[in-house]
């Protein structure tokens, strides 16, 4: 199979959203990348090179990128008036695991993982950029706490309740119950405990996930969960 890219718009810091003279919005960036890439990893490199050359004009995006062998979750945001390219982190989905994203940045700490480029790729200046702009203030020995989501798209009550809750529901239905306990993260999905962040990836259920399973999740309405509106007042 070829390369497939799915997207989810996230927003992020407004002053980093586009700037005059930048050409590529997220749709044209996806199209141009698919015309050139033969693998998911190559697609990430092309996205970086295209935006470095022509500029990125949209808000923060989350991309799911797969080539049938590897799958990656990539989050990116522009540099506003401070450059053409993007600030990004891309994490490889481990074998046997699934990921999901729904209009809220999900990548938190990543610096340790990115010591291994086989599983994590990121803008080399991402931390320094955030420090220079005043988005991140920390002692040098605390840089390991740097979180892409917390710096560039902090989760809010609405972000949890209307975005992350959809991820919670997908994980609740498609994950291995021994790896992901929905009850443990319900307060986060409800917007009550924003520090109780869900994992980026969860181990998939033992049965093979089918196209029908994915369709069911994308067309679901929180059936049989705390968020099911049919159960309101019961």
C-alpha cells in the first residue's frame, strides 16, 4: 500500500498560526507530501523540508501517517513571525498498539524517547524556541519535563471534555483491558482532573481490529458510557 495521512486540527498558540508570505496550509501540505513520499518516515522528512522551504500557514495539526508497515503520530505548529518552518514531534506507534487524536495535542514528554530516532523525531530547536518565546521556563536540569502539549496546546476543560473524551471512548472500546482501564481516566475525560493525562498509545485488544471497528468508533456517540446522553437523568 502507499502512504496514508489523516489529520486533526488542534489550534495551539495563536501567534504561531501562519504569517504573511507562507504558502502551505495543512491541506496542501498533505497533498504535496503524498505526491512525494513512499514511506511514513519519508513523509515526516518531506513535511519538514516543504515547510522549511515554503512556510506553513495553518494552525496546529495532528497527523496520523502510515505506510502499512510503520505508523507515526505527528504534531506540528508553525513558527509565526520567527521562521518559515514548523515545530514538531513525531512518535512511532509501537507494534500491537493503537493511537487516536481528536482536536487536542496529545504528545507530552518526548525528549528521552527522541534520543532514539527510530521511535521519535522532533525539531532540534524546539525547547530553545519555547524558552526564547517565553512559553517554557525551567531550570536546565528540568528540561525532561518539557511537554509538547502543555507548552503549545495546553489541555483545558473543553479540550478534555469535547476532544480527549473521544479518544477515551476509542481506547475504552479497542484497547486491551489489561493495558488501559477506562475508569482510571474518566475524571480526565470529564474535564475534572486535567493532570491525569491518558497515554499516547495503548495496546490493542487481542482480537484483530477491523475496518468495521474503526467505522463504529468514528460514527459512535459514546454509547453505553458515562457520556451517553441517552442515560442523562438516570
